[in-house]
C-alpha cells in the first residue's frame, strides 16, 4: 500500500436557508424530489427528503 493515496469522500454541507428553500418549494407542490434536486444542482435526489425532514423538525 505504499505510494497509494487514500481516497476520501467529500461531503457537501448546505446552508440552512438553502435547505428551507428546497423544502418550501417541495411543500408548495411545485416539483418532485428529482426535479428539485436537478434544478438546485444536488448530486443526490435523496437529499431533498432529508432537507424536508430537517426543516419540518424546527432545526
């Protein structure tokens, strides 16, 4: 294993206001998870439900 670089996975952290904006757009019925993820440049459409969960929990 000498000479090999260890790959690290980078995590994107999104600002609270950004998460709330996405959650508000979804709750308004504007678009689906996939469409919102694509519009906002999210790599994973599964991030939309998680932002929705955290924004509705008062965080």
